[in-house]
C-alpha cells in the first residue's frame, strides 16, 4: 500500500470516528421531538437517497449484485431495524456518553457470534486476552452504570437494557455483514441495507409510531435529523469500510474505541448531566481497555 492510500485511509477513519461519535448526540436531541420509529425513518431515508445516487452512478454492478442477494440484504436489514429501535430508546433514556461506551461491548459479541455461527473465531474464543478483556469490559460496565459510588450496584433500567441489546445486535450485524460483503462492494451493499431498513422503519412508523411528526416537528428538527442521517450513517459507514480495507480491521476498530471521548466533549457542552464521576471514569477506562484487549486477541489469532 502506498503512502497516498494510507493517508487517505487515515482521513477516512477520522471522519467515520467523528461521525459515529455524533450519532448518540443527534439521537438524544431528536428524541424530544420524534418517537423512535419515526426518527429512524427520517434518519435512514436521509442517508438512503444520496447512497442510492452514488451507487447508481459509480457502483452499478455492485448494486445489481446486492439486489440479487436480496434474501441476505433483507435479513440483515430486519436485524438493523431492531437494532436502530433499541439504539434510539437507549440513547433517549440515557446519556450520549454512556450509550456510546456501552455500544463498545459489541466487540465482545462479534467474537461470540463469529464462533457460534461460522466457527471462525475458534482460536480467539479461548485466548486469555479475550477472556480477560471480556471480564474487564463487563466489570467496567458495572462501575459505569452504577449510581452509588459506595456500593457500585449497577442500575439496569429499560434504556440500559436497550443499550445492551444494541451491543448484542451490532455484534450479530457485524458478523453477518462481513460474510455478505464477499464479492460485493461495501457501498452498494450498505445502500441496499439502508433501503430495506428505511422501508421497515416506515412500516413501523405508520403502524406503531407518530409519522405526523415528520410534518409538525418544524424546520430545525427536520434539518438536524437529515444531518444525523447524512453524517453518522451515509458518510461514516463507507469511510470506515475504506479505512478498514487499507488499515486493517483491528487498527480501525481500535481507533474507533476513542470516539466516546469525542462524544463526551460535545455532549457535555450541550447537557450538564453528561458529566461522569470518578468511579464512572474508572469503569469507562476498564470497559475500553477490555474491548481493546478483545480486539488485539482477534488480531493475534
């Protein structure tokens, strides 16, 4: 790989990390205006339109290949619809920083699902690095979500359960997508996932949500929702795929572990309750250290 590709991949990785750091901030802000199904519809529709245009112009063969594999694309989109719902509920009822940190547990579940579904992580699942990293991750989570620094008893309310479900769903999504992308360019592949996800969110919004909010919310929330579709979804996913291709999965995932710090810096400026106390900082450090060990275990194996 030449120096130009490495530099471009590094820029793409920075863009994707910032984009994903903004996601829980956008969702928490929009949750005051839109219920989860309608919010997800607007965000994914905003991402799908430019992705379709880009794929139709520059990735037409890949788009046709993704269309031919509609059962796989539709299946992973159903999982993504469930994941987006739990993510929206979790971000709305928690802080953006906590949501971002809890989502990093998905790295642990990627190894578990890779082992269970494809047996591709046999060497990793028994690695001491993986086992210690998993224990550290969940130990850090316990401290992070505890409200009493004396007892460190975790608070498992409904939003936190939704965030944990999101980590599980994202782990399954990552493993599934890794196998779907074989032979298909990641941009048209994600475009078709976004199309099916948008349709699923539309059905849920019409049957269970409040789609009238798309009209009554006003211009400012609409523009914020469109930006939240363009940046964390349409922009962040392809740039991460590009970085992953040239810099490797382990390195890209390791750098992505830093985006909770970006989330915290921005969210704290907006909401005072984003502040973490000492034992929560310790928990966050343990959680990130554990997931980093899990990432390294995968690279070593």
